């Protein structure tokens, strides 16, 4: 490795100049104005002034206006402030699917001057135990359906659990019916019991009108929340190792919301949102099926929609195709957010042929690259194009967004305003920008939307921050002359075959282009001759598909060393909460199988 002094470093000004030119070329703003938007609460208060009577949130057929959400969040915030064990800056965990309660609780926690810790409702006992202990959460909001695992966890900091049920925000009759069916007909609520040291109360017990004095206290507290206060401890998915809590301040989140808004400045979405400033009952709605506990669903969908004034339509189970198609038939929708696996799933349903979407309807993908076959089929069947963005939890999360008027599949887009992105090679040298596919390197990013670090983990923070203040993303990419960023792969996922670098995503892309697979994952396995070899795990569309047939198809598009040495057909692949295929879990599963086989052979 060369000495630091000998490393090539692109000056920030040169990087900024490159991106300003790329942004100007597509007519995108190069600056964002955060005046009056320094915190999420200031953004929310402005939204109430403009759109209080508009629909803010809809789930399970129940709509709530911005004013109603504001009132309900005041009630929950008042309940938090009445807890003597809670203080400003304390961490409050949320473990819920997409429900109206989610936005209410997030706002309440911020109004009380506290920090949101989002938790995946599908977490096992060990996973939720780690996250609650690492964050030091004192209170947990949770739906009863998934309370068993946390109830069995050992979390000394946890003082109280507030239970909510699926139908809690529905009108009385429907609420009782839905909750009865969930409990006693579908039997979706397992038995659980929290430790005697933990108070357990119901969510609806918090929905009491606060006193005038408490409301005054809440408003005064809102004014003391600062831009550099922590808004979220957003835990990484753990797809590249132990999950870590990214510290996201109010400033980082609001900046990123405004940066993202600049990316949509020329679209039907922005025009529709502008209508919300016109007096009258006009509502525009965005369908956001992805989970809010994930950074993509949280920021790009729930918070940005709320701040812009568009309403959010969602559902607790994003895999419910019947409900999704019913929602997609609505005439007041202007936007759908999703990711490759969700779009792929919808395309396999014959109802997609009858779906009618306006030509300027906005469809935005994230979380993973959209494969060309999905992008093409989606356009052929719906007449709308899928736009993409690129980001990660540590960046709140958006770093780049495609030009919505010229969406391209498989690219992460052009850097957002006031965002610096560059590439660095394996020796630590910065690479020239705009060179296209011939120059690949790790993406490094800098901007106001970055985390301040990993919570109480300076060692891990130091590992991802460069000597010149950039975040190492771990993603390998190319940057074209027009600024288009194309993510090639994860740095840790590259496969070394006889000294040649094989990018798993390229193998997967070629495999998906054959049109015979639902999904696939390419991983590297040890090989005594070549160091590593490529193995493809694939879910076939036809159970009669043969390995040699797929091998023959791949030989037409992949050179010998990139070609899988073996193809394993499976029924499904492990995925993250938003549907991203987890190569690391595939690798661990394969290692376990090989270890088990080795043990049997030895015996």
C-alpha cells in the first residue's frame, strides 16, 4: 500500500464542479434551501399550516388528515412526557408493520424530544435483543402479532412496552371485528409475557386529550429541538456484518428530503404536489408498500410524502398482491415506490395486463438495481418507466437519483444537489470522474445527509470514513461522462477467479436476461485450482428447467471464467425486509451445508 502522502486525492472543488455540470445539464437544481426546514418538526408544522385538511395517511381503508395525525401524535407525545423514567434524548423503539400508528408514533417521539429506533418486526429474539440493548431503548411500541420474540429477550434498559393491534386506528365496530379476527379466527397473535419489571400498556390508552398546559409544554419543546439533534438511530440491515446504528440527525434527514425533492422538480409528481398549495379539497396520493422500518420506506416514502403534502397509501403486508392491485386501480395515485423483486412479482400476475396507469405516473425503485428485463416488461405492460435512485442507510439514504424525464434501468442516477461522489481504487487512489465502464472503483460520498457516525461505535465509524472526510460505501461503480452512476457490485461480494475479478451482479444480470428465472444469486466458493469459483443459486420459472440448458444459455453471454461452475435450483432465496436478495445469507447457508456434509463423510 502506498503512503497516504503519495495517494491521489481529487480536490472537493473538482468533484463538485463535475457534479454541478451534470446536474445543470438535466436542469436539476444544484443547491437546496433549508431555511425554515432545519428539523422534521419545523417541516411538519409548515405542512400543517398549508395542508391540515388534506389526507395524510391511508391504511386498511381508513384515512387520516394531516390535522388528525397532528392531534393524535400530540396525545401520544403527551403520554411519553408523562413517563417519569423518560428524558429528552432517550431512545424509543418501534416494532410495527406499515400502519397509521407508525407516522403518529414517529411524530410523537420527535415532539417529545426523543430518538426513534426502528426495528424489523420479523427479527428473532437474538436480533431484537441486540438492537434494543445496543440503542439503550427505554420504551418499545410493538404490535401484538410479533411480541413473543421481544418478550423473551433480556433488555435491562427497557422499562415499558406499549402494545398496539392491527385495527387500533379503525372506527370502533371495524376495530373490534378486525382485532377479533386477528386474535381468534386467524390466530395471528402468539402467547407472550414480558418480564415483571416491564410495564405493559395499550396504545389506545395513550389516546387521551392532553391538557392545555401539556399542549403548551409540547409546543415549547418543539421549538427547542435543534438541527443537530438525533432524529433516528437507523440500524443497518447487517447484510455485510453486525448491524450498526447509523446516527441520523434532523438536519441530515431534512436535507435529504429537500435534495430528493429537487430531483423530482420537473415531473408530474411535483406538479401534482404543487396543487396541494391551492385551497380546496384536492388530494394526491402516493402508494408506498415498502416497510417504514427500512430506511428506504421511512425516508423516501413516509417522511418525504408527509413533508411534500402528498398522502401516503400503504398496507401492512407488501406481498399481498390482491390488495396491491386494488390500490393501483385508484385514480388519485400519482406515484408508486418499490424495488426490483416487488415489480417482478407484480409482472407475474395476469392482472398486470389490465392495469391502467397514466403515462406520466411516477414509478421509483430503490434498494437494489432494477434488472433490464423487469424495466422493459414493466414499460411494455403499464406504459410507465421505472426511475431509480441510489443510496444507503448511512446517507439518510439518498445519494443519487435518475433524471425522472429520462429514466434508465440499472443505474443509480446522478448525484443529488450538494452531494459529492467519487471513485477510489483498491490501492487508495481517487480515480478520474466520468470515464464510463472502463474505470471502476469504490463509491465514496460526502454531503450534509451523511450520518454523524455509528452509535457508540467509534471503531466501526473510523473504518468507513476516509482520511478526507468521505464515506466508504462498499459499493463498486462506474461513472459515465454524463454523471450516470452504475453500481457494479458490492466490494465484499466480488469473486476472484484465477486473479480475475468477477462481479456477481453481472452474472446475475446475464442469468436473468435468459428469461427462465424468477430470481438468482451468484456467490464465490473456494476452489483449489482457481482460488474461487462461481456458483449460481436460482429459482426457475419452470420446474422442468435443466442445469445444462441454463449453462448453454449463459455460455452465449459470459466468458469462461465468469460462467458458473455449478447451478443449484432452489425454491426461494433469502431476502431483506424490502425484498433485496441477501448473498451473505446464501453463502452462510452453503457453508453450513458443506460443513454438515464434511462431518457426515468424516464419520
